[in-house]
C-alpha cells in the first residue's frame, strides 16, 4: 500500500527512494507491527476482562494454574493477527502472490482458533471445537493454500532443501500437496500444544520468524542465493516483510504475555502463528530446516503422542507425569519461569544451528 505511495512521491523528492528498498521495508514492517501491538494490547486486555473472557484451565492440570491463571483473559491472538496483517498491508508489495497467501493463511487459521476460543468462553470449559471438526477445518484451509501454491509455483520449484548437503534439494512433485498440508496442520497444532505457560510459545515463534526473515531475503536475492548455493525463489524476498511483522507483533504481545501473563494468545493466536511459520517454511523450501528450529514444538507433540500410546498399549501406564512436556516438568518440581527460560534457550540454539545450514555443507 505505502509502496505505491512512495513510488509516486519519488518524482517530487528522491529521498522517498529509501522507502522502496526491501531492507527498509523489512525494518519498518517489524517496527510498525510492534507499535500497533503495544498500543492495541491494553485496550484488548481491558475489553476481554470486562467481558470476563478468561482462560479455561484444565482441571487435571497443575493445581496452581486454577488459582493463578483462571482469571487471565485469553484470545490475545487477535493482537498478533491484527498487527501482522496491518503492517504487511502497509509495507509489502500487494501484487506478490506469496504475500497474499500468507495473509490468507494467518486469517484462515486465526478464524478457526477464534471460533474455538469463542466456544470455550461461552461454554466455560476447555473443550472448544470437537477435535475432529477442528482438524477438518484445518485440513480444509491447508488444502486451499497448498493447491494454490502447487498451481502457482513452477513445476520445477516443487522441491525441498536438505540442510547440510551440497546437492541440497529433492523433488516432491504431486507429493507436495500432502506434504504441505501435513506441515501446515502439524505446525499449527504443535504451537497450540506448546502454548501452556506464560510466554512459552511466543518467543520460539519470534526466534523462528526472525530466521525466516534472513532465509526469505537470501532466497529472494539472486546473487546471495547463488553464493550460498540455495534455490533462488523469485518474489520470496517480499515475504521477509511478513516474517518481520510476525517478529514485531510477537515482541509486542510478549510485553503482555511474559510471566506473570496479563493475557494469553488462545487458539486464535497459536493456530495462526503455527500455520504462518509452517507456510513460510513451505514457500522457502526450508521444511526440514524448520523442523530443526521447531525442536521444542516437536518435543511437545511427541510427548502427547507417546503418552497416549503408552496409556493405550501398556495398560494405563504413563511415560510422563503429564503431557505436554512442559506440564511434566512442572509436576517434577521445576518453577514455571525456569521451564520457560530453558525452552527459550534451547530454541535459540536450534535456530542458530538452522541458520548455519546456509553455509555449512
């Protein structure tokens, strides 16, 4: 939106050229989303408190959560979604199809999460949408996105990069469709499962989104991509603005979500964030690198899967005191801030490892 305005103004003053540079718009996208989220946060928190839209707490969870968190408002994901969408609309090239599909993705999955949160708040329980119905809606949105990408991308670009290898990509063909649906649905649910402690999920999302700013810029620059021996993806540099907006909005939300949290993101936040990160990975062909960065999210999902399988096939025996994994550590005696900080540190290390794949082969 602003790109068109600045292009027009350059005929009167060449100084406006600075706002046409991708690097400038990446920085401005992050700052704009940050400012919007910081300004919007107090008003949203106040509104949700007035409506008593409080987080529904699992009765079988750690008991102190019933005392500490049952009066904390949820649905804070609307702060993130609104900030990202407005910032991206302002600073991106809206003729870029990747940008448009990212906006559709964050809105589509956010709408599913919003409806889930709404049902939880109206019924005052932690069930929300039935699992099968939620999965159906997620697959439906993911399918629309994936089919669009498969149709829009050139056939030769339906591939995925293999980290730490020189001949570092493999062709997916029609398998791209189930592959991408799995990643979108899986990443959205993984962030959703991780979002159980104050700030636990949001900072890993910020760190991963920050790395995607770098990946998007590198893939979208022909000279840099050739030097790094990674696929050149025409137009992908523009989505660095979307990733930067995620970073800015996430930092603004963390201001209110850090321990002790004033607001929770709810499903509208976790589903939209998870799907956005997965979609960035798919567009940039960095799905396997995304898996490295998402080690914490994957560990949380695996803890739930292993717990269910153990309970079913081992006569009710459990591997963990409680799943997801962060609750196991809580019941083992670790304080909430210590669990959160250690999860953050692990994610930071994994993101650095993922970034090293740009050069180490």
